[in-house]
C-alpha cells in the first residue's frame, strides 16, 4: 500500500482570501507559496464572474502577498491583466532567485483564442514586480496552450518547471490537460521534456491531470488536479501521484481531497514544509454559494 502523505483540508482549515463576490465564477485562489527567512510568500489570482448574467469568468489580477503567521496576508503587489493585453490570468508562481532577486511567472490568455502563454517578471523586490523586466518564457503554439506553472530554482544553474498543457488541435476539446516537465539553467530559456502526467481513461481524472505541488523529490510524490468530464472544468479535485517503475502514476481510488461544499472543488494545492515536520497548504476550494475562496490548512 502507498505510504500516507499530508493533504489539504477544508474541515481543518480557514479562509485567508475570500472570493471577490458571491456565487459561481467568483474565485480567489490558484495559489503558489513558500517560506523565505520565516516569512510566507503567496502569489494567487482573482477571477470574477462577468458578462451577461455573469455567465463568464475571467482572471482579472495576480496578487503577491506576505504573511508572518501563514494566515493573515498583506498585499505587496497587484498586477492587472490589462498590462499584459491578456483576456484572463490563471495560476502565478513567485520564486526567490538564487541571486537574491525575485521572479513572478504569470500565465495569460490570448484574447479571442483558447491559447495561453507564460511570462516571467524580474525585479529586485516583490513590490517592484508590477514594473519589472518581462520575458516570454513559454509561448505555447497554435497547437498547445501552456499555463499554471510550478517553477523551482533547485540551484543557481538548475531550474525545473511543471507546466499544465491544453492541446488545441480539436475544437471544443481544449479543456483537456496534461502536465509536462521542463528544465533550465536560468529559469528563462527552457528545454522541454514532454508529458510526465497524463489522464487515464476510465478513471475519475480521465479528462485532465495537472500537477500542483511537489510533496517529495526523491522518490517523486506530487499532488495534482483531476476531473472526469469537460463539465467539471474549473471544479477539479486533488489526487496523489508517485514515481513508479520510472514514470509518474496516480494512486488508485479516486480523489484524495475535496471540498464538502457546492461543486466539491479543491484544487491548486501548494505545500509549504515546516520546520517541525508538518506541512502548511494553500489551496482553492468551493464554498456553499459556489464561489471559491483561498484557504490554508496545516497537516502533520
């Protein structure tokens, strides 16, 4: 039997950033987080329901925040989608560069298209990111949308990224998703290594599998978002995948973490290891009215 791993939990957690409004399509979440000199740094996006009858939802801003206790977040920087000419934002990823600077990866939707691309913003401080130096690092293509990056600076000249990929080759089927891996010497120019986690036909995650956080590097254990149908797009649940026989394979038995409310979504989990051996999670989860809040919980 697989060994147990820490998991995020609505029941044991609390809301740190509420949704911007009530009802479906209003979300605060898609976080990435880490500890730096005893301070939690959290990047996340805010989406709002817009359009006639609020039937559409768009990521309107990316936020960078800090926290001394892990629960009370202080906003340090806000980046608006208009500054990128993007139709929407999704999951950002803040990284402390090995040289001491800061880098924020943002994913942007191309207007009038299902295409997404990823840019990096470099600055000397988190507050300087809105005016930082921008570089397109994952442009995607006519056949592939790329988004929701998890980027790790393993060493000064060794970076690793997990990228959510949406194939655009079949109109109407663009919600499908896999996870690819890429490596880099500087975090800006990347070598692509292809898919490492794919949906499995006939399972609860047969429509998509998106790695959201690394729990252990050796042997590799990750949490990922999964769903069975196109109708469950945006309502993913959290599963566990591990390195087995040279590849990454999901644990059997269905999702490992869900919300008890509304659409059941519990997604974009990010793990922050603590000095006492516990793990603090930040994640997006559904609440009773269908909106999604940004939560945190601590697991032993």
